[in-house]
C-alpha cells in the first residue's frame, strides 16, 4: 500500500490514469492546476484568474485604506505599507539601479513585488489556497513586462547599436569577442527571461503539488488505512504543516528574487559603458 | 510618501545591516546571472554544432559545440564575476 502511495505521484506527473476501481489513492496531478470556473479552453475564466483579480482588489484596497489618512505617527496598516515600500524603494530599487535613475522604476518594482507576494501567499492562505503563479501564463506575462522594459530603456539610452555594444564586457581578448557577443545575446534575450519566468513558476508549482500530496495522502491514509497507515497519515499531516511554513518562506523569497532580478536587468540596461 | 533619506541621522548598526543586505543581494544576483550564462553557452553552441553536423554529415560537432559552449560560459562567468 505504501509503495502504491509512493509510486502514485510519479504516475500522476506523467498523466497516467488513476486507479480504475476508484478504491485506491489518487495522487494530485497537473490537472489540479487547471480549474476552469466559467467556460473552457483558452478563454476560460479559471480559478487562477479569479485569484489574481482578488489579489489586485485586495492590494488596491489595502494601499488606499492605509495611506489615505497618512499620519506622522503611522497606524499599523500604514506602517506595514511604508515598510514594504521602503524595502522595495531603498533596498531594491535605489541600491541596485542607483540614486540617479531609480525613482521612475519604483512603481513598476513595487507593483511587481506586491502582486507576486500576495499571489504567492494565496497559495497557503485559506480559503484561497491557490498560487496563481503555478500557472505558467502568469509568470510569462510578468516577465514580458520586465523584458520589454529593460530592452526598451537600454535601447533608448544607448541607441540600438550602442545597446548591443554594451552587452560585451570590455577587456576581453580580441579573438573571442564575437563568440562572447553571441553568448551574451542569447543570455540577454533568451535565457534570462526564460529562467526568470520558470523559476517563479517552478517554485510555486512544485511547492503546491508537494502540499497537495502530503495533505490528500494524509487524509486518505487516516480515513481509509489500517492502524499503521493511520499513524503514517498523522505523520503526513505533520509534514504538510512543516512544508506549509517552508512554503511561506519560499513564497516570500521568490517574490523578492523576481523583483531583485528585474531591478538588476534594468540597472544593467542603464549601465554606462566602461 | 516623502523622502527622509537625507535627514535621518546615520546609525552605524543600521548602515552595517544595510551593507550586509547589499552584499547578500549582490551575491544572489551573481548566482542567478551565472545560471543564465551557464545555460546560454550549450544552448547557443550546441545547435550551431548540430547544424554544422547536418551540413557536413559529421556527428562530432554537436558534443563539441555543447562542450565549447559550456567552457565559454564558465570563462565568461569567471571574467565577469570572478576576476575583479
């Protein structure tokens, strides 16, 4: 039985059909992440779309409510908003981009950070419990915004040819400059956005799948298992609890890293030639 | 929100803490940028080798391209982040 439970997630990942008799444990599959509520196909309104709309409404309401009557001695809400804003403005934007240019990118970075953070935390906050970024389309959309921004400002600052010239670090041996240029080109235009989107997606996807596995597995073992499995089920719930705390950390960290890297790419595009 | 940066008295403890944050952030960035470079090398020169293999009817240029790309990536990571 326990072998079946251990083997099931792999079968689920490759999309094998669950046990036909309906008696065995059905492990969570990738299907858990596609939950259309209205309609079907590419234009369906899914659970993820509802969650991101909810997050936007919540962030908007919170920011307005906590700053409308801003006071010198801040209320708790205002203190939270100012702390988060302070981290993004000073800790990320100013430190990375530099005091000359950073201010016009603070709105973008602050929106990115709060949106990703709230959507990630929704992964473990009941009754939402769905990380929006575990659907690949959302990280791709956010990455596209960052991608267009840093190339646009880079090209506007250096000109098209000048921008490509800044990609190659100075001081390289002459012979390998063309190869390094090709490498930098692929890095700037393909692997950087690719890793930016996939990192956020993968962390949220894998973390949510892990929680689903331990919680549904624990539930199955406690309800349907014999005495030994019931004890193992309690252990599974304990793991789910520990991993939920761990997830909270990952969710915060991923929001921070996405914003940090976005700021770095902007800083890189603005950097002067050496 | 107003800017209080100039008016706050400098505190050595806070500055040290922020300096630490800055170093940690920089190291995180270097790590992820290095990852992007290391992926880019084989991804660039592997397909070039594969294409040349196809044109010339050979079969050793794809692995050569992957390896050369990897070496070039590591060299670039070292050049950008390791040689200062």
